[in-house]
């Protein structure tokens, strides 16, 4: 492979900020659940890009201005692998929806800075969930040029995603068809149950076929008339 030499005026956009994806298992679990269920929700739409912990650079030429949402959705952008989200290479389309999962290491100043970033660079919906306190906050862009806080988040339906937010003992998310978001462990369990059910159905069908053969061997073909 031939490596192209880097010109002196070429701006490099790092694909990692050196920070871990999550500070603890609880935060990681929520990031994965939200990102993967959003992937499943839009699996059949080739022009919805979903990613988790991907650096987003909104302004060409500025490699210090960036952030990595825990999960983000960009409508109008094709699926595919990316090292980072360089907005000027994405038809200048910013992620319209972003999610952040709070961890004990996040400071109020840091989260205020993120809110300002998302508000400034075109995010339409921003959701922040604190799993330790089971607290959900959301912001949505309407007529105001800035993101405005959603006053009543309980039962809120995302204008872009169509998903519903409910707070019980923890956050519950529901697809537009009412199906809840599942963890991978739950999905695997459901798949195993479905596989077992299919195997049992096949076994019953095989047993009936064997019984029918025995009947035919003993009594001959049944006259249907």
C-alpha cells in the first residue's frame, strides 16, 4: 500500500479523543441498548446513519471543534463505516438526534458545554439520561433557533424517531409500533425461545408424519371419497 505524503497545510481530524466509550458498565449498557435498537429501527432505510461514540466535526478546517455523542442519528446520510463524522463531507447535514448517558464522571460544566454545542451546530433533538438517578431530560428545536427544554418528557414522542419515552423503575423506550427496546441479552433469549419453539414444531410435524406412515403401512391409503 502506498501512503500519500501529508502536506503541511493538511488538517488532520483525529478519530479518537482518547476517552473511553463509557465510565462504567451501566453507562455502557445504556449506550449499546439505545444505539443498537436505533440501528434495528432504521435497518431497512439506507439513508439513515446511526452511530455510537463517533467523533463529529461540524466545521471544516477546525479539528479542535468536535464532540462524540453516545448515540446519534443522521437522516439523509447513507449507512456505512466512518472513522469520524466530517459534516462537510456529509452534505453538511448534522446529526439531527443525539443521546447522552450521564456517568458520575460527567460534570455540570461539561454537559452545559455539550448542550451549547448541539444547540449551535444544528441538532434538532437532544436527550440526556442519568441511569443512577433515573432522570431523563430532553431538548427540542422548534421555531426558536436554539434547542428548548422539553417541559413534560414523560410519554414524549420523538418527532424525528417516533419513539416514546417512559420512566418507570428505569427508562423505557418504545418503537413507533409499540415494541420496547430490548438489550442484546433479551434479544438473544427471545431468539433462543423462538428457535426452541420452531424445533418443537418441527418435531411435532415429524412425529405426525411418522404416525401417518405407520397408519398407511398397516391400513393402506385412506380413501378420501
